[in-house]
C-alpha cells in the first residue's frame, strides 16, 4: 500500500491504483512561533506585520511563491484550502497572513495562522517518512534565520497546548469505502482514538468524511520524538489500509450484487446528470473509484477520478471556467465537466454559456 516517493515518471494505471488506491496522500505539519512575541490572535497589527516580513524573508529562497492572503478574494483562498495548502483558519480573512510555497506546492508555510508559522510538507501516497524529511529540512533552513520559542523542558511552545512538544501533526488521507460498506468504520475509529489517533473528514477538524475520505493523524506531540510519531503512524496507516483492502474484497465477494449496483448507479449518474452538487459529485466519484479498484468498471482510470475529486470543488471549478458562478450555474457546469471527463460530450447549453 506504500506510495512511490518519486512520481515524476508516468505510472501505468495498475501501478497508480497500487500506489494511491487507499492512501491518497501524506502530510506533516510543524507549528512554530517566534521567541518573545505574542501569538497571532493576541498580537498587535505591527507585530503580526513584523512576523510576516521576517518569515517571508527567511523562506524566500526555499519557497519563492509567496501570497499575502489579507485582502485577497475569498475564491482565491478557497482554492488554496481545497488543495490543502492553507487551513480553515486562513480561509477566513485574517490580517497580516500569508502562505509561502515552492513551485510544486509540495512544501509550504502558513504565516500568522493560529501560530506564527505552520510548516507543511505534502507527498502522494503513503510517504509519511518522506513528508517528515521534507518538513524537517525546511524547518532547519528557517530556524537558521528565525529564533523559535523553545523550552528545554516542554519543547516547541505553541498556541494550542495539544501541540506543545514537537509541534507536529502527521496525517494520511485515506479512501475507506470498503470499511464503510461493511459497517466496520465506527469501531475502527473508536479503536484509533483509544491509541492516541484522531480520524476526521478530508479537510480536518469539524468536517465530515464526504466521499469516504478520512484524515488519520496523531493527537499526542509531547513526550514523543518526531521519528517515533511518524513511524508509529505510518505503521498504523499501513495496517488500516490492509483492513480496507480486505473489506473491499469481502464486499465484492459477499455482496456482489450490491457492489455492482453501487458502481453502476454511480457511473450512470455521473455520465447522465445535468445538475450536480459538490457533495453528490464527491460521493458518486468515491463509489466509482471503489468500482475501479474492484475491477467492476474498466472504462475509466483512477487518476481521472482523482483529478475530478479536486476539480469539481467550487473554487477549482470556477478557476477552470475562468469566471465566478452562482451555485445553480456551478451545479450545471460541474455536471458538464464530469460527463466530458468521463466520456460524454458536454451539453449544448453549457457549451454556449462557457
């Protein structure tokens, strides 16, 4: 179930399904603050502006794409949020906030979110060790120029007490429809909570697992080393992926008619609908993705579905259309995009409107 750390070379569809079929991506975040300064929510505009300047200057060589978020359109921030490049906190307009990224958008730093810095590294598939190496290397570069708030007893000092210590949040985004269909996901979530892990929706705290996409992450940061946190989480995610693979096969074997019907309905709706909400699109794409993994449909590639899981979201959809749209028009354009990408020609009405 482990992802290939290097995805620059094109993968065959079979290799793509093996690498990303269950674990879509890995992420490591590090919370850091500057010594002697109040946290962003308690800091004056002048202090936040100083933090913004200092962090952006320190990051400019490694992270040349720097976007000041204060004063930008919500659509722009929404697109960054949908791509997991900023948190829900920065989705709302916050003064003196910014995001600094590399060209590939695999590494980023959020400035003046809950903490002065939130360092982030993303990798495809199950690659938590690689994401940790990326985040740690970037952290080392920044720490050479920035004086972090650090205690020899407690570790890195953070706004939220649960982040004190390493300041690390490691997570894996997983597609778990097999466990959902076999009604086994709830006891698994309870079991993970008991061993210090948390399971949330795709966009983190307070979000539902739409499309059977779950984010599994550590809760504890104090008293454990970063390597231990990453190693333990990677082992558990790998084991959870094996449970999901087993649940998928049992679903196909024991409930073949239901599985076939689920996938056929999803494909039929996606290829025929003229209106499609974001939630329904994600749910039907999730079911289609399961069908591809189980070999119940071979006409569509999983990488196409994964691209659509991002493109059908409101901000990405409007960016691709190069115009702002109301909800009703988005539902029409979304349905049209799905039909086109999955093998049907767009409707004449939507072609004229675009």
